[in-house]
C-alpha cells in the first residue's frame, strides 16, 4: 500500500478542486515500473485499479490543481489540470516527498472543452522519454505505470486506444501555479504558496529572493543538461516549468540528431519559439514571469523590488553559461577548468554543424588517440582537424574512459520511438520493451546493440511530434 500524506491539499486550500478520476471501463496493465516502485518504497497492491482511476487507493484525495500559464507567449489566466488528477503525496525511504498523479484520467473543471483523456502512444512516450532522462542523470518526473482504459479516444489520426500514465514528481508546482494567483491578486494565497514551496523544495533558503535564486540555479542546471544530450522539450510554456527543477510534461519532445541550433520537432511550434538553441533564452523569459509574481515579496518598496528582480534576471545568462560549460567540460573530457574552455566547446559545435550530435560526442573517446572513427561523420573535416590539437592539449589523463562515461551511446532515436509507439498502439509491445531496455543503459558499450545507436535512415524524412491532446 501507499501511506499518503497530502500536504498540498492540507496546507493550500483554494489552490485545487477535488475531482475523482473517471472509472476506466476495462482497464489493463501495459507496463509497471517495478524498479521505481521499489526505489520509492511503495507497494502497488492494485496497479490496474489504482492507475486507471477505477479504484481510489486508501488515503488518496484526488484533485485537479489550479495554474495559469504563458503558452507560446500568450497568457492564459486559467489552465489547470484538464486531464490529470493528483492522487496524493507520499514519503520515500529517504524522507523525500513525492506526488503521485494520473494523466489522461478524465475531465476536470479545468478541461476547457477537452475530453480529459489520452491515447496510448503519448503516454508510452512520456514513460519512455522520462526513463531515458533519468538514466542520463537529468532531473525529471518519472512514470510508475501505463494502463489502457478499454475505451477509444478520438484524435486527428482517428480512434486510438485510451490510456493513463501514473506519474511521480517532486511536486507539480509550476511557474504557472504562481501566475494563477498573481493574476487574481490573491496575495494571501501567493504567500502561502511561496512558504510551502520553500519548505518543500528549498528549506535552507531565506524568503522569496532565496527561492528565486534557488529556482534559477536548478533550472539553469537542468536545461544545460538538456542541451548536452540534444533534448528538445518542445513546449516550454510557463505552466510546464517546475520550481523543483525537474523536467516535466513530455509532450512533443524529441532528441536532436544532426546538430542544427534551430531544430524544432513540435507541430504546434510554427515560429520556432522553443527551438533547441532558444531553450536557454526561454529559461530567462519564464523566470521573468515568476519574478513578476514574487515582486511583492522581494521588498516592500516596489521600486527596490524591481531592481532586485532585474539584477537577478540579468545574471541568468551567466549562470546558465557556467552550467553549460560544466556540462561541456565533462562531454569533452577536459582536465580541470580553464578560461578558454567555453571557446573550445563553442568551436567544436561550429565544427559539428549538421553532424549527428550523439555520435560526434561519443566517438571523441576513440579520437583521443586516433580520429579514424570520428572523421567519417563529417563531410568537411577542416574545422575539426584544426580543433583536435587544441582539444587534446586539454584532456584529462583518463579521457577515454571519462568520455564514454559522459557521452551516451544510446538516446531515444526518433525513428525507433515512433516504431515502438506505432507497434504498441497496434498491440505489439515487444519493440517498446526492447527500446526501453536500451535507453535505461545509455552509457554502455555499443557492441551487440548497434541498431539502437545510429540515426534514422535517410528515408525516414523530417520528424514531427505532436502534443497528444
């Protein structure tokens, strides 16, 4: 069983609406993350019932959380959980507090005309990509299970099998959560939310400025890690940015193959707002929206509060750059720290334009002594050959092993993800489980699993992702 202790509902009245999930007519278990359940110290007595909405576990208090958000730059004052239900919270063996939420579990008062449901493919995508991110060491929500509901949901592609994903998160407090109450002028609820967020996520910090500094640091670190593995979130709206620093809401996300800063996969990102290279910029934009909500708590003097906010916002680029250089030092196998490391990383990125991101970094391990395996990735090796001597001069003594430990051989390749999801939708889970096993071991040797390490074949075409709603 799960010992629920639902502090958010208890401590923050007026920030949610109680709402039971829909009862699935004929639920069936698709995948259960037994390793995660064991890690979190929870016993899943009835995975089909609990995670389909058919049975509410003892102690759970299902609710839909309120939040607002800027979606592609436009503000929506009332979004909220339109197809998700927070079942409650529990404490892990280490005392950390976790949310357990169902997604695709039915309509709520925040559904805004939607059906509240989800199709199997997008729920398995969230399970797969979040497991990949966890294996890569990137802060992320996790998926505990996926259950089919026994009903069909209607999407542009036609009727598809309905499904629910059970998600575990450090919390579901978003930038948009603060925006919801700021937009309504509900200062008392903002204060309560501020105090709760500090106590839950950053108990060592002092006040709103301390929280803001901590969130800047956490998000800069996470997004630098995204950039290191070529991850593109696809929908970095303020309601999809968690104050915990975890990656949340895996919709039209994907991993970049050929390096191109302007890479976009999402069908709804027509202007490229959330392109690969824009993600650090959106980090600053989203945090500026959080600062607007926290201004009354930065300082009683409004002008001084704005000055304090602007000083911190002005420093985000440097904080992110330092985190990114740290990621690049590891990915390049560099010894210690040197003032020229940022330029060295920048120059490598110039050299690998159009080259497969994952393979280019992975094959640096062999290039420590011989670049024979690296060069064939490049049509023009001129810039690379000029760069290699500078790089070798900065390498740590154990660079070969360090590079293999820092650069994955396997990421969720787009053609393999699509093949796995299409097969699963048709009733064949074997490709999904095969891919899942590989992405859980991203840094292992390539031998025997070469098919999972290579980019899409040339005939695959341009890749487009969809949000799944």
